[in-house]
């Protein structure tokens, strides 16, 4: 695959019947998906009490990742936008329930019902505006907001993603944090272009747990307190920046031109359309206004 | 689609505040056996909306569940109840039919066991 699929067509069109079959019958892809799913389940850190959990597989496709979940003894619900991929899943008689849906429209699940969520190679599709009515930021917001709501307290969401560039990764992370998630990025084999894999591990609720370190070339890692590996493995942890600050006294000096220029620059950086600065910006108006 | 999923799904249309539960219009229901695990059933019980489950089960042709949500004692000791709950949650499959939004009446068709929850442009 010389081109990224996301640049060729929207997922429900790219993954048509032929592509769906090709995807699922490629032993290489099946193998990779199984490994990624196993790792994602590991990172979910579900309690090891032998009780099966109810998990969500976002972008479940033809059920490759779902099968790994079933093999690990859990029940699952899969969501995908491609009917062709889901049909292949039905043919393979996967054990989870399947939903035809668009994650960018919100998940539509009741609060606190899901014990954990995984997504293998799917979330990056959200960053593309496939229809003129799409605004990726709004879709990401709808997705992360609804995901946060439906997860039970202390549950995690683990996404294996292939971000196109740094901007995309930051966009995804920012939206996740704004929705209330905490968490970090776990990178396996950070120095190998072929083997490098990124997992976004999101936590919700007040449970404070440590995020595992990524794997390095010596296949070590996955130990919770191995901080000497930091140089080899890539671990970036993020926490909610929107911590409630102490109530500040309202600024009595009013809003100066300097303040206004600063705010406009901030808004421009976010990507909003802001009128150009001129000699009229922040000028004192006549008392009429 | 099984009742365990139906009990979690709500209508996502813009403006609909409480789109739960979706009414089931059962076309074709089949039964598939699943291994019984009492721990899982007990774990899920806390998350279920009991009334919606009983209603849903009835729409799919299963009326063995008690009307009122049982209390903890029953959950611990009564295995036959757990088996009934297991059967309702995991073994009944809605293959063809529809899910109907309680507020707007919008139908989400179910084909080959897969509900189509895709919203139209104006519903987002």
C-alpha cells in the first residue's frame, strides 16, 4: 500500500466488497491485526479476575480484532461504517454484535455501560473531511464526547492509530483531552520505521493508574515501573489541562488593545477566520456605541 | 443483534434528549447457544435497564423474565434466574426487523443481524 487509504476515498467506499475480502484474506494483515489487538487488550489493563467484560470495538471492520477479543474470553460490540466489511464479519460468524454506524456521529450508547474500548487502525479516518458537511473537529468532538460518556468509571480506551503527521496526532489528542480523558501515548519500537506502532491509551474517571512503557528493540517493556527505559521507549503522558483554577478576581483595567491583539492571534492559531489587524483595532469608539 | 446490545443503544438524532429505549419491531428472531458464565451475567446486571430488557425480550418472543428487577439475593443464589437472564441477553438474535426511536418514530432497519444506525445529514 504505497498510498494511505484515507487519502484515496472515504472508508465506506474504500472498503467495498472486493477490498473487504482482500483485506480479510491477506494473511499478513490478519496476522498484524491479531498482534495489534492483543497488544491493545493488554494496554486496556482489565482486572484479572476471570470475569468476562463487555468491550467496544470501534472500526471493527471484518471482525479481525473482535476475534482476538472473543479469544480472550470477553464479549464485545463492534461498530463500523462499511457495510461490506461488516458483511464479511457476518460470514465469519464473529461472536460480537455488529452495528453499522459512523463514529463521527456519536456512539449513541447509554452512560457507563462499556468496560473498555479498543480501536485498531480506525480513528485516523475521523480526521478527514469526506463530505462537504463534515468538519473533522466536530466529528472528533462527537466521537470522544460520546465515548467518554459510555465508558464506566476507571475504564480505558486504547486506540492503535497511524497518524499521517504530527498535526493529526495532536488534533486527536487535543480532542480526547477536551472530552475529559487523561492518558498517554505508548510507542512500541520507536526507532524502527517498519515495526513502530503507536497506541493512544485514554483513561476516564478518577482512578490513577500508571501507563505502561512501550516496547523497544530488545522486546522489553510493559513493566509498570520501568522508568529507565524512557530513552528507548517513547512515553508521553498527558493530563487534563483544564484543571479548575482558583477563582481569579475580575480584571478591573478592562480590555486593552494589546489584549485584543493577543486574543486575535490565539484565535488565528486555532484556525479561525479573524479579520486583519488595522489601526482601527481596539480603537476607542464614540460614546454612542 | 442481541438484547445485551439493545439495552445500551439509544437514538442519537440531534434534538432527541432521551432516545432510550428503542422499540423493537421483530421480523426474524433466531436462537444461538452461548456458553453460560454466571460471573459475566452478574457483572452485566448492574448496568442493565430492567424494564427495557423485559420489554425487548417480549418483543422478541421471550416472556420468562420477571417484571420487577430482582434484588441481590436472587442474583447470588438463583441459578435458574441467571440462566434465563443469560438466555435473554446473549442467545436471542434479531436477524431482520427494525429499531424505532421512541421520540421521533424514525426506524433503524436491522438486516442480517446488523442495525443500520447511520444518521442522515439533517439528523446530526
